[in-house]
C-alpha cells in the first residue's frame, strides 16, 4: 500500500475526539487513494479478525 494509505487510514481510536468506529474500507475515487477505518486494539483477537 502507498504511504498515503498508511498516513490517512485510521487503525486506532483517536484519544482527542469522538469518531465512528464502524470498520470500513474506501476507494476515494482518486488514483491509488484507498483508506481503511477501524478502531482496533493491538491484541490477538483483532489480528485474527483482520487477517
């Protein structure tokens, strides 16, 4: 994946604001601009779910 994907995707819930944590993946409609939104916890259960 591109560096833009890693910098603009959300993998954990930000501590400073409320966000919708419903997991989703998006094609933003631009050349190679894909994003993922999921509020995970770094543990074995989430790793199993996303893998």
